[in-house]
């Protein structure tokens, strides 16, 4: 029976929506047709809300436990399904809106958020931070106990995700209300930004940008999360730049900054404008106390890409009327491309070797596995996609710069090869265990692939890479990715057509 705890065999999402479920795996039919995240059929962990005996009444902590390992009391314990259904009730939403700070109720919403968002419903292991942007999750869980601004932004995300999973318009609207309150709270906090409160303001700003990634349902077409995300990224950049690089050498500020670098460079690539974080100080000072990992070293290369794109546009536009100056500019641009190509090759054989080996194995031997990948594996796949996306952009710039000399480029310069690698790895990420974190990982590489195919595929022809990408848009995760990219402010109609064609064919 749908919606009856302990008796229903439906997926979590269908149980919450009180809909029939065909129990298909990995995603059921009703969820796929509705463009919702299929919650699966397992019973993931929950968080136990606890307070220190002698601690302050406002100091709470979340203790992760296995849901099935919890010992039921003599009176019995409500199932997690009951709790999640209760979260969508009008009463719970009214209590949450009127009584923010009701820790027990808020804990239920935050429990749902982390369980649904994170791969395997579990916190990322510490090693995952070497490969992906995972540190922020631990930081905001720490800060939300001490900063009401962070807690409000986190609850905004929880309601936003619950609205997308349940499909309940009332919950989506409630999330928008909290989003508006969070924006106002952030705006009021900016003038008082100081060293002590900078981490809370930065965390809240990042969470509001993350909220935009959640708003990907078919019914949210007027919301336009793509442009809204770009505006949030600009605000986050301004908050970071309000402090010198020395402010980000340690603690939460350091963890938030090194995670933020990745999505902020995405915005710079879209704008085709040099990244302010490519200066020597911003690439070195924040790591005065902590060594760089594989992700940080790769981002040092990626962060130079926006400047290449800016200069390429100037070159193609022929802004200089002097032939000699134009030739010199082209030569200098080509030399920089080869420098970054060499750095990428070095990275792939040193600190990035394990990542490259892992993702190459996945696309060579198949992306489907009998057992679910670990959270660290998903993090490595994220870094592998970033590496391939960087190679794709760099090689395409070299292709344009070479001009009539393209035939003389070595065989290793093959932008299409890296586009193919990106779309081939997508199925590895498209499984229920990936959680809603899928869009954080797949969004940028998929956008790079869309842009490349729009520019390089001959008009009227559909390449194999394009067919693979359109196939990736078909499942639940892919539909969310397609919906987000469908609101992206693309530069050409061909990019928009590649994203929207799948929707028209459904």
C-alpha cells in the first residue's frame, strides 16, 4: 500500500506523494515521467539531534547513525517515511514558518536535506575533499549551530529540495519565501562584514547559490535558475574579495574559499572575462598553511582559461588593425595555450594520475557496476570531468588560434575526444545513490559539452557525442540537468536547441 509505513514497497518519493509506484530500478516510471528524484527503496541513515548536558541550550549537534541500527523503544519509533510525509504537511510548514528556531522540527528537515543531497546519503569522507568540492557540507553543519543566517539559508535549501522531490507546490512556494528572507538577511549582514563573521556570510551566500541548482523541476520554467545562479555567484565573489587573500589561509574561511573557486571560475568562463583569482597572490597565499591537493592544482590551470577565452574573442574580432600586432597577439596566445597544455599533461601523470586512471577505466570497461560506488569514487569522477572539460576548452582554443595551420596540430590536440569522454562518463553518475549532488558534479562539464557541440557539429548533422548527450538527458537526473541548462543564458541559438530538442522529442 502506498504511503503506509512498513508495508509499502514503493520508492520513497512515491510514498511521500502517495502515488502508485511500478518499483522499477534504479528509478521508477512515475518519478522518471514527472522529472523527480526517485528516492529508491533503501533505508538510509538519519541524524539524531542531541544537546550536551551542560552546554548552552542553543548548542546542538547532529550525530550520524545507521537508520536500521537504531534500537526502537518499547513504545516504538516512527519510520523515516512517516517523518518525511509529515514534513510535507501543512501543519509542519506553518510551524516552521512561524517558529524558526524550533530545533526538533528543523532537524527533521535538515536530516532529509543531507540524506537526499549527498551521495549514498552519507557525509563525504575527508579524502574526498582532495578531489571535489565537499568541505562546505561539514562547514555549514558546524556554522548553522552558531549563525542564524547560515541556518536560515540551509533550511531554505532543505525546503527547496523537499519541494522538488515531493512535487508539492505549497512546499516550493514556502522555499521561495525562505529564500527571500535569506536574501534580505544576507544583504543586511554585508555592511557589518568583519573577520569574525565572514565565514558565516560566505557560507550563507554559497548556500543561496546552491538553492538555484535545486530549482530544476519542469514547473519552474519561469524561475530561470541559470541567470539567478550567475547573480548569486557574483555576490559570493564580492564577499570573498572584501577580504585580502590572507583571510583565507585557515579555518572555515579557507575551506569555503577553496571550494568556491571552482564554481566561481565557471561564471568567469561563461562571461569570458579574466578571473580575479588568477593573480599570484590568490593562487598562493590561501595555501600558506595547507598544501594543495589534486583538485587545487588542477584549478590553478582551469582558472587561467577565462583569460584565454577573453583574448581569443579579441583575436577573432580583429580589434587590432595592425597586422603585425595581431600576429604577435596570436603567437603569444598560442604560447600560453601550449604552456597550460604542458601543465595539464604534468598534472595527469603526477597528483592527478589516480583520478585520470580511475575515470579512464570507467569509460573503457563500462560505467555500470554491481555495487554502488563510494562517495570518494563520485568525488574522483567529478575531478576527472573537470580535467576533461579543461582539456576540451583548451584544445578548442588552440584549434581556433592555429587558423590555417590546424592541419599541423599534433594528434593529441583533440577537443572532440574530451567531449566524448565527458558524455561517456555521465551514466556512472546517473544512479539513485548519487543523490541531488549530481547537478553540482555534472552541470559544468555538460555545459562545456553542449557549447562545444553547438560550435563544432556541422549544421543539420547529429554527431555521436550529441546523441549520447541527449540520451543522458532522459533519466531523472538527466532531466534535472536538462531543465537547468534550459534556463542557462546561452550565447547562441544552437546551444539552446541542443538542450531543448530532447524535451520536444519526449
